C-alpha cells in the first residue's frame, strides 16, 4: 500500500480557515451545473472536467436540481460590473452590489459562494471568474479542473495558497495531485457526515485516504 503523503496535520490544515475554525462540507445532493459567459465550443471541456471530478468523488450529477434548477453556477465575465448587469442574479446573491465593489477593490479574478442545506452539506455553489491575463492564459480544461476541485468541497480559504491542487506531468499534462484526489474520494465516503466542525473529522478523512489506496 503506497504511503499517504498527506499527514493528519496537513488534512486538518486544508479545512481550517484563516480565523482558526475547522469547517468541512461536501455536496449533499447531485450536482446540476450551468455555465454562463463562454462560447459553445468551450462548454464540453468545462463540463467534462466537472464530470471527471464528480466521478472521482463517487458523487452524482443531475440535469436539474428540484429546488434550484441548477445548483452549480459558473459565471465567466470580463469585468466585475457584468455581475450587477446580469438579470435576476441579485435575487440569488442579495449583497451582489457590495460584493462586486469588494472584488473590484481587491482586483480579484475569482470568487465562490456556497449555500448549505439543513445538515450542513453543500446545496449550491456560485463560481465567479473574471478573465484577466492570468486566467486567460490557462486552457479550458485546466481552468475547469481547478475550479471544480475548489468547488467539490468546502476547503479552507487558505487551502491552496502555497501549493496548487494541480500538478504537471513530465509530458506537460495538467492533472489533479494524487493525494488531493484521494482526499476528495475519502471525503465522499458515505459513512462520513456531509459536514463537520470538529477537527477530529480530519483524522477520519486521513484514515480513509490510507484505506482507499
């Protein structure tokens, strides 16, 4: 059995927020994605990456969500002001105006908002991407893979600040780091709860990474 390169402390850190709180959540319902602001020829690569990460997790996708219609909404924009011009988006994101102002002030190029069900599991995720030079330099598959990895679990806000969840093979292909893939699979083990606020949950995740390899 290969060694698990993620220590219990490393797993804990991936779900410990900058304010010191441990907070873990996975999707509690099938993922029904919709993508806005891209050309038709980009959609297959984007949806392919979503399907690949969902399959890796052992989770499910759906055409529609019975409550929300679509529950994973990905918005590509050239400028943050496009968000406030999007019809009805302010109904889904009540503080859209102040949020847009904060994103502009921070010169951010991406942002995610999660919504949760009664059990604490993820029920919706809104992904906003401003296509600056940094994001535009990525191919559609790499960008989609990165965003879906960030959206499949509620990671810490500092989880991948020092090291990306992706890696490049010697042949130049961008792939998910194996230990992160193993952690995603472990996180969706049906015996585990969909959400946890106790850091001991990281030990359960770590144990299942080893058991699954």
